[in-house]
């Protein structure tokens, strides 16, 4: 199992980060053996576990368990299909006549002719008789042979390894795209979260004015001390500072995890859920049009992060 890494800079420090992989991939390799050409292909999509399907009858049963283990070690997770096809050499693909079976059919036909009194049925055109016999079941057989043997297994195994290397390379390329996409969206959420602060003071003043205007409509004179206590209590209930702090912490944790773990996909999904919880709470407490707009933007970015994280290995 090969782990690709990248070197990054954080401030004045340089550190090593793992290169994430996508679970979507394709890999193909070919090998020439004594009887023809063997082709091995792998295709994978995202999945919760390593769901491996070997779609070929060419692979010997005694090799299947080892091959499955090799695939699981290399690809780790995903819905993985393995295909193996064989193209025989021209000389080996030719059919041959099963002489013994053909003679047996001929003997039975002659016996049938004797019994029904049609001894001379085929004498005028013997080619018709030959053509009929050749169409009988199993008279014409392709040469039967074991394609994968103990002798050529090292070549076949090398072909499987090459195909796995190609699908891994494909997954790494897709992983680079995923990394750039999800990290940019997490940073967008952090930036949007900081924009909320511009409206918080305005939001408090708006709440105060609404309460005072309501008293004015009722022509009531509130107790100023009690009014201040109630307003403080009401404003504290709508305070979103803790949600902003936790959201930023979750965002930083997301970025640290994607850089520090070789297979962070599942954990990133859990972190994204926590990010969503803080964003939703912020929206429920917002009580301000512009903050609500920012929350909608954060939710939009988060949904894209969740969707992409499902494909991260």
C-alpha cells in the first residue's frame, strides 16, 4: 500500500500532509502470456466499506482470496469491480473436430438408415451428411486449456498489480481536485462566519428598538431596571458568539484532518455534521435579514462539502 504525501507551508513551518484520494477510479493493464493477451480492469465508486466484486471466471478459485486481500489493501474502501478478459492467439482460438464423436454420430445415422430402409439416403450427396454431423452438439470444439496456470501466474499477478497502480494514480488525481474544492469551501464558510460580526451590534440595537416601540404602542411606562434585565436576558438568548467560535473550530479541525490523515473521508463527514449543527443554530438565533442570508450561503457551501466528502477515501 502506497501513501502519497505533499509538503505544505504553514506560517514559517513546513510540514508533511497526506494526499487524499477519491474513491472513484479506473485502472487497466495488459499482459501477454503463452496462449494470448490478458486484460485486467478495475472500476470503483464511493462506498462505506470495501465491496469487492470479481467479475470473471478466468481467475482460479485458489487465487481469489489472495487477490481480494490485495485489492482491499490497495484500495481500502469503495464499490470495486474487477474485470479480466482474455484474447487467445489466432492458432489457439481455432476450433477442432471431435473425430470420435463425429464417427459415433455417423454410426448412429447409418443404423437409423438401416432400420427405416433409407440406406442410400446420403449416397448421392455425402457432403450433406458431413455438414449435418459437424452441426451436431460438441462436434466442433474450441481447444480447451487452462488460461491461467501456476507457471504464468507471476505474469498475471504483475498485471493485476499494474492495474491497481493505475487506479490508485487515477484516484490520487481525483483526490487533488476534491482537496482543492472542499478546502476552498471550508474557508468560504470561515469567511462568511466572520461577516456575521458586522451585523451583530446592529441586531442588538434593532431588538432594543422593537421592544421599546412596542411599549410606546401600548403607551406603557416600563420599569427601567426590570426592562434592562429582560432585554439583557433576551439578547443573551439570541447571542451567537459561541456558535461562531465552535464553527470556526470545526472548520480548522476539518482542514487539519484532511491534511494529517491518510484516509480522512469518514471523519470529515462527521465534522461536516457538527459544522451544520452550528450553522443551523446560528440561523435559528439570527433574527436579522442579512445574517439569515449569510447562513443560507454557509448552508449551500456545506451541502457541497458533504456531497464531496462522501467520495473522499
